[in-house]
C-alpha cells in the first residue's frame, strides 16, 4: 500500500495517535485516580503476559519439523538462547532480540 498524498498520511498518523491516547486514558476514566483496582484486573495483569508468551511460542513452533532438515535445530537453539538469556539477565526485550539474532544467523549462514 502506498501513500498517494500527504493528507492520507496525516489522517493515518492522527488516527493512530488518537487510538494510542485512548488506550492510555481508558484505565484512568474507568477506574479513576486513587481508586483501588479490582482484583480480577490485577489477576489479568499477572497472567496475561505469560499467556501471550506461551501463545507466541506455540505459534512460532507449530510448523517446525524435526523429521526434515534442519531438524528444528535453529528454532530450538534460538529458544534455548532466549530462555538462557532471560534467566541470566531477566530482561525480556534483550532475550527476544538476542534469540532472534541467533535464529537469523543460523538460518542465513548455517542452514
């Protein structure tokens, strides 16, 4: 999709900005300032990140074949690097970036 005019680009940026602002303001409007956040929202805040990560892992590994070359070696190596770096540094972004780099190097240069 190409932008044909500046007005179209401006409209897209404006809509993205409004939606981003709405996601920041919605919790304040719903729960108010200084009010106690309901327990179920706190529970969701604890379990949803792990659920989303599990879903991403399943999605990324669903079509990997251990029977055909490269026998899931790049995927399993990258997964091990992500887990290892997370346990070492406790930094999710760092772990995902390093795991992605390892995977791309293995795919492009080795296999």
